[in-house]
């Protein structure tokens, strides 16, 4: 993903008012997972502890939080109470991400990667962004739902669905936001889409058909395995301060569909 940070951004900033009015409807089957219980025999929840209802030690184990590429002295924290709170504060020149969510090693109930070919994957969660502060027009800052899928050749591809972005993120030359599309970035093993422009200090419920975005990015083939689904805050360049809360994070997989 380093190429995107080095790209010369020649396009001018355009207001993206269309995203402020996005209809937050389910692109797949309409069902509620807030209680952590299946509401349809066609679906099964595959992750543990989506409602952060266990002890702090168990929450930490199942949510598997980490940082990547930041300097060791960057300020960050993932706290587990009755909600998950993600905090990040960087200085000039810092770059990387902080993430938390469900990895197959602990967060998935069966402790294994999940076959997704011929199935649907649905993710529901509640989120409230308390802070989203950054300096100047050139900062790359984004919050997204993301997933990793292992292909048959053992390569891994990443699909990310952004629900809050800085202005610079939305004018990357590999995307098409300025032309009315919903692609933030494409390159290498990463494909990023724009889903919403979340308001600050308001709880928002999202129901996302993950299969829809994986199919658009990569297609699915027999042998594809879901490795992880998580929330990520990514920053590069200027100082930022971000805080958000996450709750009721449930991943559901359908029974096999009929492939024709």
C-alpha cells in the first residue's frame, strides 16, 4: 500500500455530499444480530464475544488487537469494557494502522478459517466515532471494516469498506470517488470501497454484505477461506487523534448457495 502514499494527488477536492445521505440498508438478507442470536436457520454466527460480554482477559483474547508499522512510542490503546474503545494519537511522519476484530485463531468459534465459496458473509456492528482530528489537507486517515481472504494459491487479499475518511483519502488517483464511484483505492492485494461518511458522536448501526464487496474486488473461487474480519484505523503523514467505540460485532455466514 506504500505506493498510494507516494502518489502525486493532482485532483482538486470536491465535496462528497452524496455519502452523507447513504441508505444504510443490508445488501443481502435482512436480519438483526444485535442480540448475538441467529434469527434465521439459513445463517449462523461464526464469531465469539461480539457484544464484549466476557471478562477483560477473554475480550482481549478474542478481539486480537494490534498495531502495524507505527513507531513504538505512538500513543494507542484498545480498551475492553462493555464496549471496545480504539484510540490513536500520532506525531508528524507517523504511519501505520491499529486494528481489532476477529481472527480465525481465536475469534472464530470453530478456531479455523471459514470456506466462503458459494456462501454469503454478513457483518453487523454498532460504532460511534468520538474523535476524528487531523492536520491540513494532505493527511491520509480512514476508518474501515476490513477482511482478509486466503486464496487457493495461499495468497491473501484484503477488502476494506470505509465509513469515515479524510479529504485526501477520497481523492486518491486509483479511486473513482470524484467521478461518482465508491472505490477509494485499488492496488496490489488491497481493494478499498467507500460505504459511508459517519457523523461524529452518534451511534451508527451497520449491516454490510461482505460477500458483495469481496466479489467486486476479487471474485470468489472454490477454496477461498475467510481469515479475519476487523475494524481498522489507518493514518499516514500528519498528526492525528482518533477515538471510536465498537459494539455488537457479529459475523454471520449463510448455508451453501446453489451455484449455477
